[in-house]
C-alpha cells in the first residue's frame, strides 16, 4: 500500500515538473516572438509539440506556431524569396492553426491566426486569384469576435479584408465598413493600452485607419450627414459584426474631410516615431510604411 502511494506521488511530481517546463517554454517562446526572434521561437515551439499534454497545451503550442509562421512568411517576402516559397509558408501557418482548432474549435486566437495566414496568402497570391478564401476568412474572424468581442486584431484584419476586396457584385468589399472596423480596433487597443494589457504602442492600427480614410475620401459634410443613420443602425443591431460596421456612428468626428483626417493621422504617426531616440524593428517598419503611404498620396 505504501509503495503504491509513493509511486502515485512520484508520478504526480514528475507530471507537475513536465507541466511547469511546458509553461516556462511557452513563456520563452513568447519572449522570443516579442523580440522578433521568429526563427528561434518557431524552433522552440516545434520542440514542444510532442511534449504538450492535453487539449489546452496542444492548442497553446499550435496557435503560437501559426502566429510565428505568419511572421516567417513576412520575413521570407522581405528577403526576396520566391512567391511559391512564401505561399507555402502561409499554408503551413494555416495548417498549424487547423491543428489548434482540432483541440479547441472555440479558440479565438487560433481562428484569428488561421484567417491572418489566409489573408497574407491572398495578398501574395493576388486578390483576384484568391477571392475563394474571402468568405471563409470572414467567417473565421466573425466567429473570433463573437467569442471575444474585445479582440482588437480581429477587427483590424477584417478592416483590411473589406478594404482590399472588390465590392458587389464581385465580392463583399466595402471601404466604409473598413473605416468603422479600423476605428473599432483602435478603440479596443487604446482601452487595453491604458489598462496596461498592451505593453507596446501599436502604430499599425493608425496607419491602416489613415489608409482606409484616404481611400474612402468623404467630404466633411458627407461624414456629418451619415453619422445619425450610422448611430441608429449601431444601436438597433445585435449581430456583433454588422453592429461594428456602424461603429463610426458612435464617435464625434472632427469637422474635416476623410483625406484631411488621414493626413493628420499619418503625420502624427511619422512625427511620434521620428521622435524616438531608438526604434525597434516594428517601429522602424511602421515608420517606413507610414512614409510610403503618405508619399503615395502626392
């Protein structure tokens, strides 16, 4: 009897050590990701696939693999890899997300990173050659925000989707929806940043809003005339996605045109980033993107 108890306690002790190791390793992988060491994070996460026990641990490893794989695809593109190689990386990222969803179909991060890999695949492939992915991508993101309506990135990527897609009758693109979704992503981000949930200030949200606004191009009077209708639609709609197509209606807009607001936003982003004495990789990329966007408006 004593021997059985000792063996049982030893098993629990060893199991606890393995669990602690996994938690520590996942934290290390997150730290590597946060410091842009994507290759090392990818390698560490792959080593955890067989170590992970139970659905939660497996889900946590696989959605992170989907995330880091997307950034490896971005790096491959930056380094001039072939289109075929880049597409294969994003396809692998989608596969990792699918594995996470096998263990937890309701994991909003797995849904988000699957859709993000699909979106980047579509951007590389070419929007007209990848329209078939638009509907599934929208459904993934819609499910993600229904599970977690406060996930800023899901609205952010949805905004990009509605910006890049052609409108009716070819597809369901809508630049007006893109503007509202971008504003929603910023509202959530700013709340999370103020609460300390977000440690880094993410300029990419503002760059995309500026892009959408410049493309929509409404006058100050048109912006004002649409606000009351948008507010009414927002208040009466219960569907999370459709509701946030009208999110702009909840805001007090400046009495300026879309293009003027876009220029205001992009100038602030550029000014803030140029003031930094030292910029990390993401900040340097954001500054480059903001300047290129502004230059394209001239």
